[in-house]
């Protein structure tokens, strides 16, 4: 049974657990080669995963944010790079359906492409000169109107899933207007090139290469949204990020517990799992996992239950979830490596990959310092009123 053939959340989760089992075995090779996990994404698409956040009125399942983060966590437990990659598509499709910022005909046409042809998309916003777009930098990519089309030129970095995307949502300055827009660009347009620059030691399988656009022509209607750099709105869909790192932490925890339960040096009776100082670390890992799950799930559930005007009050709360979960995930992996010892640094040991991968979460939005400053402002304003 594929994922779209059941309406039950728990059944979908169980089906996904079976789908992603092979991902764990493939993860080492993808990491070693820094290659994109094509097989994994194809497995997910073949089972309809990529369609789950498409609105029901267009033929999708329109799953809740709570279910999305639980599913993403499950994928990440088997392979973090796969989860983070597909998570961008899943979250953006959900966000667009909720906010309805695109013209309906364009979004409907895109959703039909997702449903019938397996189309995937991601935002292409970061540039070397501007850094993270969440900091307010203006893109140097330009869009010039030329009669019946836009001509777009520029280079985007960190374009996750670049080798496998069908659509790019590209931010660009609109020539001589001072405005910035998002442009929907299909991979078939002339002038598009993927430059394979991704050499990170973390999340090596995400294919986050450079997108190079050389006088790419797109229809006028493909200016899908006008944006304001640095304007922060609550974005529940970004919880796919902490869900990913929580999944990686759970994988590290399980590895360490299995190791501790089976490792019996001749200096002791029983396994090292019986030793108090090892139990202490295992208990601490479980505490961090439980705290993270409760925080993540409760905020996702709260988002699902609120109308948009109420959701806009959740900016600090959403940032706090990401900050807390990612930092706890790093602590879990560190504890798992302490339990396992020097073996955790072996090239073929998954813990060293988990250690590298969880640190990537520090550089996904929102950034820790921005979250802390926002939380400080919120409580100061609240108490001062």
C-alpha cells in the first residue's frame, strides 16, 4: 500500500517506516561520495510521499504540520540528507497552500505537476554576497522585463536538491524598481546550469550546489510573489528542520544503546549498559529526546489548530523549537559517542556522520542568535506593557 492510499496518520507512519529501511544502508555510500540520494527520493516519490502536503482541493492529502514533522523525523532517522532535501519541497508546498500567495491557476498547475509527474521544487534564495536571506540582504540576482518575459541572471548558493529539482523559486531584484520578487523557473529553461560546488563535511548527500542563471527567460506570470527582505513572518513549515535533526539524534541514541547492551569487555560482568556512568548518559539522551519531541509536537499541533492571524504570534515559539531541538540533538550525539568510545570515530561508524550532520542545523534558519534576541524582545515587551 502506498502512502496516498490510506487516510490514517498512524498507518502512513508505519508504511513510511518500511519504505525508509533501506535508506540507512545506503547512507554511508552517499556520504562517502557526497552524491545525491537518488534512490531514496525515487522510493519516496514512488510511494506518493512528495504529494502529501498538496491541498485536498487539488487532489493531495493536505496532511497536518504535526504529521509532517513526525514523518520527516522518521526519514531522518534513516538518512538525514534525504530528510532535509525532501523536507524543503514538502514544507514549501504546504506553506504555499496555506498562504495562497501565488495566483491560484499557477499553483494549481504546479500541484498537478507534482501529483501526476512527480515534480519537486525548492527555494533558491541564498547568495555569496548577501548571506542568509533571513538577515535582510538583497539579492544581486536581477530580473529585467523584456516585453513578454522576464530575463533573470545571477547565481544562487546552497540550492538543496539541485540535481533533482523540477522547479526553482528564485529571488531577484526587479530592474529599476527597487522591488524584489520570487520567480518560478522550470529546470527546462535555457540558461540554467547546476555547478557542483557542494563540499560540506555535513549533510553531504543534499546536493546543495550552486544554481547559475544566465539570461534565463520566464513568462511574466512567473513573478509569483513580491517579497520584503528580512521581513520575518511565522513559518510553521520550517519545523521540518528541527524534525530532521531530532531524527538524526534518535538514530545516534539507538546505536549507542544497542552497542552498550551488547558490549561485554572481560573486565566486567554483564554489558556496559549495566554500569552507572553509562546508564547516566543513556538516561540523559532519553531526556533530551523526550523534551525535544514534546516541544516540537506541541508547537506543531498548536499551529494546526490556529488561524493565520494567531499563527503570526508564534514567531518566537517556532524559533525556540528549532534552537532547542537542534542543540539538544548535538548533545545527544555527543553522549552517544561517549558511550561508544573511540569506535565512534571510525570512518564506517554512523556516529561520526551523525556528529557532522547535526551541526549543520546551526546554519539552517532561524539562527540561534536571532532567536534569542527575538525571545528577549518578546518577553521585555510583554512585561513592559
